[in-house]
C-alpha cells in the first residue's frame, strides 16, 4: 500500500497534511508516500488521472487500486492503522 498526497507548496493545509503523513510513516507505521504538486505538469496530470477534485487530497492505494480517499482532510491515524492492518490480514 502507499499514500498519494495531492497539494501545492503555497497551500498551508497541504503542507500540514504532508508533514502529518510523513510523521505517521516515520513514527507509527512505515508506508510509502508520493507527493504530487498540482502546479507542475506531472502533478496536474496525475491529479486529472486520479480524478482529484480539490486539494489537499490523500489517496490510499493498493496495487494501483484506490482503497480510500480523503478530500480537504487527512486520515486519522487510528483509521489509517486499521486500513493497513486489514490489508495485512488479506
């Protein structure tokens, strides 16, 4: 599984969520994180492909399939832990 974060550098909420998810990955449970700056060609392309309507958006992916999405908010650590634990039991 991995987290995809869509945002832009001038968005304080985007930067806060990015930092929160990095903290989660470092202190709670390792998970790869990909950050997409929607002000770049690559970022806007990926956000269009993933149908990201607004920023910040966090998408939990498993094998290129979306598991869950949070728009304008970040996952709560306990919820994210449950989703990751459920994946280990499959």
